[in-house]
C-alpha cells in the first residue's frame, strides 16, 4: 500500500528534528568540554577553576541525558502515531463502556497519561541520578511521588474539564467552532494566571511572607522607584527539592506577587537581591509579559484555525493510520504532530526572549545597581553550575537568556568609572 505524503513528511520531519537535536547537543558538549580547563577571561578571579570544571561536567551529563530522552520520545511518538498506539489506547478506554463524550475525554487524557508515564524513568533518573550526583537534589522519594500524583490529579481535573469543553464545542458550535474554542481556551488561560498563584501553586510549595524587615523595606523602596504599588512578597521553600535558586514575578491584577526562592535569599546580599528583583519587575514595567501573552494568544488562534481546517480533511487522520477517527483522535494527533513541524521557530522565540532579558538588565541597572546584578548573576551561575561557555549555535537555538559572558560584559559597561569592579560575594 502506498504511503500517504503526510506520513512520509512527518517521518522525515521527525528524523530531521531528532538529528538536529543530537547534533546540537554534541556540539554543546564538545564546545563546553573544549573550554573546561580555563575560566573565561571575563570571569577570571571570580569563578574558581574547580567550579568551572564542575559546570562543564554537569552540562555534559545533562546533554547526554537529553539525547537519550530525545531518542526515546521519538520512538514513543512513532508508536503512538504510526504504530497504532492512539487506536490501542482508544480500545482500552472503549472497553470501559463510558458514555460517548466522556469516552472521548478519557481517550485524550489516557493518551497523555501514557506519554507522561513513559517519561517517568528519565525524570526519576534526572532527579535521583544526575541532580543527586552533582549535589543539587534535595527531593525525597515521598515528595517526588506526591508531586507526580498532584500534577496528574490537576491534569485530570483541569485538563479534563478543558478537553471536555473543547470536544463539546467541536460537536455543537458549528463551522466556526475553532474560533469559539479559542475564545474559551483564552479565557480559561487568563483565569488560570489569576488563580494559579493563590490556589494551585501552594499545592506544591509553601509560600510564606518575607519576614526580613530590612529587606522588605528595601524592596518596598525599589517598588516605589519602579512605579509599582505595594506588592505581596513571598518566600518559596525551594530548598525542599533543590539547591538551585531563582526569583520571579507572577499573577495578574490583584494577584500579582513577588516570589523568592529561599535558596536565593540565603546566598545573595541585600543589594544583589534588590537588583534581581529589579530585573524581574522590568518584565512587567517594560510590558514584556503582555507582549508574550498577546503572541501566545495569536499563535494559539492560528493553531485552532489550523485544527478547524484539518477537521474537514479526512486524509489527516488516515495518514496516521487511525482506524476509528473522532474529534478525540483529531485533537490528540494535532497536539502530538504539530511540534514536529514548529520546532524550527525556536531560534526566533529564543532571540526575542534574550532581547527582553537584555532590556530587563538595563532597567535593573537604572533602578538598582548594575554591579550588584552582575555579582548576583555570577553567583547564580556558580551555584547552579551553569556553563560560562555555551556553544554559540546551541545557545542561539535553545537559550532564553543571553550567554553569561555577553550579559556580564553589557552590565559591566554600564558601571560608572571608579566604582568597584564586579566580584563574587
């Protein structure tokens, strides 16, 4: 039997995606290991050689694991699509004798549950093997299992409700169902941005008010300088899972809040913490968050439009050997197949994100201290074992943040003459 043109295109695109991922991962490892024995000039005297070597080894271990993950994911994707996996899962669900619409919702959920279960061995090794070996893991087996169960329960409840709604709209809303479905998806996405910080994130972490009076006072002064009304400042117990540190700004409207990892607060000075917060505030002040949200909504509109067009093309599901086509199988195939063709846009998204990071750094330098921010970044690079020498091609494709040397150099260029040079504290 002659293969459908879409089948051939899909297999070729998946093979190309896998080949490029492996090629770039190998480039990254080769480049990083080639610079392992000497600290870059921009960090000489600041980052010890032992820390630089550890970061190179950590990068190599992560990339090797990513290559295994990519190969296994491609094999499993082929089984789900061309190997009849979607039909097989549909048969298991049908055997339960559920009502038709519930049957379709469970079919979609079950497919992605099987996909998530297939990824558990890699996720387990990443936490208790790789992260443990490099001294980052603090997650207990109990916490790891509970996190998975909570995530799956949330996916079943929230994801199940959204899938059921989309399937209902596909069945009832007429020819323009894809537009109605997009409007519903957009509304729910915005709602989740409001409710996530208060009701969902606390299911995984404890958020406690920042108790350091001096630091709170400093943060409130910064918020005032940046034109923000008083925001709630919380500390997240990230140390329960990892020694990695971070900070972020989350929520919309009245639910906006500043969140610091406790690991970050324990390693940075007050001035460095202030500069990191100024960087995070910049993403709101410079309208990066609304811009990204608008682009996300626009891309999702294109996605729903394409899904609506494919719904009237029987060859789409036939190309993947679906024996019993339905709205559920259409939705599953679309979600599985689309990323195989859209990954080529990753460098554009990464470049846009890096531009925003440079802009946020410049904003932070104006409202806090460029030197403190540079010091904080150097400390975070060291503590998180981030490579200081990423491969340029790999970085351009994958990294949402600028390369360390370029980022620190730009911050140093803004430090007034006569001020203390960047140094680790």
